[in-house]
C-alpha cells in the first residue's frame, strides 16, 4: 500500500514539470517547494479519518459513513473514479511523449497513448495486479534513477557554473511583484500534480492496524515529495536553457542527455515509461476496488462485476474503465495540457473531501474518533479554505477545466445515481404513465420494475437499545437512501447488551415501526450471542445479506465492551447514526 502511493508521488514529476514550468517559469522551484510543504495541512486530517474509519474506499467510504445522504457519498465515488481515470490518461499520455521523443517522432504520441491504455487493460484482464515486492522494487529503481539524475546534474552544474541558471533567471524575470506573486500562486496550484500520491487513504485498510503506522506513511510520502520535486526542478534550470525546457515535453530525459550523455537519457526514458505504466495500472486497480465496494454496498448490479472464469477479473469493468479513459483523452482534444489541468482540478477536489468529511464526522459521528483527534477545528476550516483557493487558481489558469470537470463529473454521478436508485426513479415514470398518460400497461410494467429493484435488497439494522427515537431515525435513513421493502432489526443480547427484561418493549417498538412504514416490512430478530464481528458476519451469512447491507450505530465509549472491536473488524458494516 505504501509502495503504490510512493510510486504515485515519485512518478508525478514526470507529468507535473512541463505544466508547472509553463505556468510559473523560473519560479517553479519556489512553487513546488511551497506545494509540498502545504501537505502538512492535510496530514493530521487524513490521519484522523483513517483512525476513525480504517476502511477501503477513501472519500466514498468516509462520506457514506459520516453523512446522512447516500447520493452525496456517490458524488464522492464519481469524483474518485474520475481521478483514477485522469491519473491513467495523464500517465499514458506522458509515457507516450517520452517514447515519441526518444524515437524522434517516429512513434506518434496520440496513438501510443491509446495503445498503452489498451496494454494495461490487457494486463488487468490477465489478472496481474502486482505485489508488494514488485511495487517496492519499481519504486526503488525509480528513486535510484532520480538520484543518479540529480547527481549527474549537480556534477554538470559544478563544471559549467551558474551561467545557465543566471541566464534563465534573467530571461524569465517578470516586471512587477504582482506578476511574480501570480506566477508563484498559479504554480502552487498546478504543482499539486506532483503530490498525487497523497491519495494514500485508498489503501488505509491494507496497513497494519496501529495508530502510528498511517501517520508515518503520510509523513514519509511528504518527505519524498519534498526531497525529489523542488531540487530536481532546480537542477533542471541549472542545466537546461529556459527555451529548451519550454519546448521539450520529456524534460527529465533531456536533462539526462545534457548532463551525462545519451545513455542517461535512454535510462530515464525507460524508467519513466515503467513507472508511468505502473501508475496506469494503479489507477485501474483503484477503480476496480472502488467499484467492487460499490457493488458490495448494493449500489451497483452484481452482474457488472461478474468475474472471468480463469483470472477472476471483472472483464466488463476493465473494458469500461479503459473505454472511459480513451473517451476522456479523445474529448480533451488529445491534449496533454488539457488533461493535466483536469487532473489538477480533480485531485484538488479529492483533497477537498477530506476536511469536509472530517467536519461531517465531528458533527454526525463524534464518538468514532474518540480521544485520538490530531486536528483542531481551525485547522480543518483553514485546510478547506486553502483547497478552495487552490481550486480557484487552477480555474483561473484554465477556465475550460471546470467545464470538463463538470461534464465528466456530472455524467459519472448520474450513472452512479441511476445504478444505485433506479427503482426510486421508476416511481416518477410510474406516476407519469398512471396519472399523466393514463397508460395502464406502462404503469403495470413500472410496478414490476419497482418490485424487481427491491428484490434482494434486504437491509439489516443492528440495534443495541429500544429507544423509539433512535430506531425511527435509522428507519428514516434507510427509507430515504435505500430501495428496499424489507428491514430486519437485529439485537444481540449477550453479556453487555440489553437485558431480556427490556426485550418486550423492543418488540412493541418494532411493531410500531412496521405500521409507521407501510411500504417496508419490518422484522425483529433476537440473537442470544455477544455482539462481535464474527457473530454479525455469521448472521449475515445465515440470512444471505452482505456486510454492505448491514447498518449500525457508532461504537460508544460509554457502553462497556463496545470498544473491544473497531470499524475495521466489522469489515463493511455501515455506520448510519450515533
């Protein structure tokens, strides 16, 4: 998990530098250094979220468990999927540029981008997803390549002096302090392309369950970003003339050729293609994991993720992801700069969800975090405002990027809403057919479709008490967010649960809820067993209901025994209330 995020951080300079230099010019090292330092704002926030919800799915999983709206969580899923797509497209386009430059234009970059996306799709269909050893070896080789490149650049710098750096500085100087500040500000916004590995929350559930491991991973990723980004771009300005930096797409290969010779240029090109192919594959794997999580939660039809017999890979999803990636690249005019602006905007949108999710967690589920909170309220608000300022900079630099984000994001969000709630949408179609058009056959067909949408969508609500107000609140959540006609209330009455003397009142309240929600059948199941993850999953297996369709309140420190198990132990059970 750390290796995958590290590959993203270490590989991001390959596609960040050209866009950054085009905006910030000679002030690029300053912008990049400030951008990597600003990650300190997000680190405690991401650590708090991972401590409260150490589960896969990142923004989608956070919003699903801390908000009261499934459609809002699906917006997070759509933006996350768009980020995976943009990651793969930018990585493929950048790798194609390196291949095209190395072949002196014989290989067309546009066609090669499509070919590389197809190659990674084939690798995904075969079932190759990588391993910890392969990932760490790829990361180690890339860091070694960058180290060699920096050393050779420093040697070249030492031999030829500061003449190139001085001439670049003089040629790129702006005329006023306002212009300099604007260039640095826009550079900071674009420079966040160079820190995209900070999406490490996607892999939080794969880390060892220790309160110190995840913060250490985030800290290491930031140190890597600081160590390789600003020094590398500074070496670039010390070795290459400004006009060559602006005219060459494969900047690091050119840096290697100039500082040490053709052999280093070829080495950097090969390393760049390898690390960028790994980035494409990581985008595909992240998308597969996200869609599988959506399916387990009942928001995608299981048939979409039907695995192939031999490899076990869902072929339809792999082909769909590749098709969407190619579509994004084609509709962007086959332009790497346009896709890079979209990528920066999407990534900052992803980063915006972290402080927003933590605010919702503190408001709706404060007991989840307990006493381990690292970030203050002012820090959360400041990070939220900082992200909005950075988003504004990307839009100011490329106003069309917001239209691309709105277009792609809206389409993916509508697809997610349709897949998750098409049964509820059929109610509108039924009303139009029944009352508007007075089309009886059409209305009967709509009724059949509504029943079909609710089939197999049973929900389990785990309850620990008989308070009617809390039971009613959870019933309302399910009615507003789930297409189901059957809810089972489950109460475990082990050593630390409600005593058997209180069970009659719970039974009476269940009957009241069954009358209060006429479109939903409410059953009550009493289990004489302790409330443990093993017992919960055994019950779900017995009733044929997945963990994503089981819901519960947040564990509380005030009830003895509830903190023996965390959210990670329940593996997918949704938190819907305090």
